[in-house]
C-alpha cells in the first residue's frame, strides 16, 4: 500500500479546503454585516465537516479495503483526479461575479454550505482507506487547514471581493490532481 506522509496530507487538506475558502470569500463579500463571530462560525462549520467526512469515508472504505488493495493507486488517481478536475472545471466555467443581494448568514445557510463543500472530503476518505495513512491525523490536518483558511477567507472576501474566489478553487483542484498523480506514479514506478 502506498504511504501518505504529512506533506501529502497537508496538501490534500489545502486542496480540499479551497471550496470552503471560496464559499467563505463569497460570504465575506456578500454578507454586509459580517463580524468576527460570523467568520468564526463559518470556519468552525467548514472545518468540522471537512474533518468528519474523511472519517466517514475512511470507515466506509475500510469495509472494502481488502478488495480494493490491488487497485488502491488507481482509486486515489481516479477519485482525486475527478474531484480536482471538477474543481478546475468549475473554477473556469462558473459565474463567480453574482452575489445575492443582502444575503444573511443563517444557521441553515451555513449548514448547507458546510455539507456541500465537504462532500469531496468523503470521497478522499474512501481513498485513504486504500492507503497507509493515519486517519485521525489526516482528518485533524484537513479540519485545521480548512478552519484557518475559511476564517481568513471571510476577511479576504470582504476586502477583495471576487478577485481571488475563482483562483482559490482552481489552485485547490490542481493540488488534488497532483496528489492523485503522485500517489499513482509512486506505486507504479517506485
């Protein structure tokens, strides 16, 4: 089984958190009365879901780990490549200029955003089940990275608007594709 170290986990954490960072920027940009408590609530919700989803995916994937052991590198390549490719595509084709008029940050909105931005982390958790990785460390790093980047991104959105929103999603997608290809190449050739 390919081994995934702290560097790769951190890069996956950064890649996965880019969706949450982009939505956090949007919140900072679109919510006129955003305060530090809103930034903290956003960061906590996104970090918590990004940390929980890989755990769920890992344990679900572990049920089939023996069956997928022979194709683990293919699974990492396909899942991370698909997720990253989707993020790249969306960053290049989506309309990031629209902002709902006077949007309010409600619990319901935050919950929907946190779930929507963390679905990719569930699939990454499944690929972790086929790799040699500490799932507690991986989930903690992903949650912490997402928390920090989401908190900062609220204020970046408030300050700079849509300028960085599209680039964050593009960079996150590129990172995930890179990690998927790296895992595949290491298993096939080293």
